C-alpha cells in the first residue's frame, strides 16, 4: 500500500501561509544548504521550472510519483501561465471550479477526493503520493495522511491558513522519526502515523 505524505511548509505558529495563503515570506530561507537537502531527498517537490533552473532535471524522483493539490495551490502557477507545475509527476487537482483540465498531464478530482486517494494508494508502485496542499484539501484528507514532512520556517505569521482546515477537532497520533536543523533556523521533521493500537 502506497503512502500519502503531506510535505508542507509552515511558520513556527503552524500556518502554511498568511490569511490569503501567501507563503512568499518563507522563500528567503531557501539557501544552498536547504537546496542540497531537497536535491538529495525530495527533488520532485520542486516545480519543473525550478528543477530546470537548478539543474535538477535529470534527477529521478526519490519519494513520489504523484502529487495532489487544491485549486488555490494550483492557481499560483496557473496565473503565471504554468498549466503543469509538476510535469515530472502525475498531477491531480482537487477542484469543482475547473470544468476541464488546462493540461493533459493534469487530472481533476471534482468529487470523492478520499475515494480517489484510496484508489491511488492501492496502486502497485514503489513511490508514494505527495499531498502538496492546501489547507482545505489537507483537511479533507487528514485521516488518509500516513506521513508528515513538516518544514518549519523561523517566522511567526500571527494568523493565516492552518495546515488542516475545515475539520472537526480530533486527536491523531504521529511518531517523530527524524529531525534536521539547518543553519538558517529552518527545521525539517518527519512523522509517521501511529496505528489505532499504538
């Protein structure tokens, strides 16, 4: 069974972006040390244009072969004319606002997001599924998330978009499996969901 991994950037106070979803304040922490980490561990999480600019184009996908994102996340590229931001992955966009996909590499999920994710998890593949965001999609898929890779940036936003939006309070236990601190204060932590039996 493949895993769904929420690989996400957050502020110290747990927001993935300001109230409008803007996370550009995190970009100043993307330095050579962090890029070397991404290149070695998660090269597929960089958009195709970024991979080309950094010379990552020839790198094989390390962890994921599929990405799922919501319309707000997808729109960031779409507004710039980028219809397939992660062309090196199978792309799914959870949306009811787009009638047709603007790119042949992008598949739309208008209904039963959980069912589609379970179908993707059941596929036979050595690579997993990356939940890219945003908050509403993560909220819908909270119980399907098997792993969290949380990139915590050393900033306080005070308010904004939470990691998981629109969900009822509930406790889900995750075990910390690794943690790495970067010289600029950024911390990357990896968590794995604990079974109901512990």
